[in-house]
C-alpha cells in the first residue's frame, strides 16, 4: 500500500498556523479523513497482515513510543497515536500565546499523527504495523526505506515489466 499524502500534512501545518492547534487540528482532521476514505476502503488488508510505516509516519510512531523493531497491533497503535496527539496538543496549550512564534514544525507531529491514525483506522483490526525509518540489513549497513523503494518493490512483485533496482 502506498498512500502518499505529503501535501495533506503540509495543509494541516498551514491550518495550524492560521487557526491555532485546536481549530487547525479539527479542520485538518475532517479534510484528511475525507481524502483517506476516498483512497482506502474500511478493513483494508486482512488478518495477520504486517504494514510498514516509513518516513514521516515512522518518525511520529517512533516519537510516540512504537519504534524498536516491534510490530504493534493496529488497534493498539491507534490508541498510542491518539495519546501522542493529545499530549502534543496539551504541550502546545501549556506553552500559551507567549511561547513565541510557531512554525510548521510546531504542528507537523500532530498533523502527521492525525494522518497516521486515520490510515490505521481503515486497516483490518487484526493486522499489525511496524514503525521504522531505518533497517540494519548487514553489520554497519543501514537501509532507509522510502516511497521510491516501495514503488520498485511493487513493480517487482506485481508487474511482468522488467524493473531495475539500483
């Protein structure tokens, strides 16, 4: 499954900057939910399917405590991301207006967490997700998964057209 939504998170960051965390979060949630529901059917996948969250979503999952190479049941990952989003929202509220100017970085973990939670809510509840930005495939050799890698693997698995991975 590849679901590139980088512009959606950027839109959420802009909503946060314009309206503040609470209103920006609510507005972005509705926008992202509609976009994700158009691309991903409910109960996507099946039992015992393992999904790999990479890049930004992996980073947020790791910050929420789901790193370390452990596959997390989807239902549990949704709960953990929900707590992470609320914690970050409360931290922003405690900073208050006098905390200085906020940037897109102030909102990125929350908006990415919202997208992640919405995606996970569409997956089969008996599946699992692994949040990882890096894999050690050999001693001192780190692989950073990315969307291009996902596209290459998909071509290798599903198409008969030759594909070269470099």
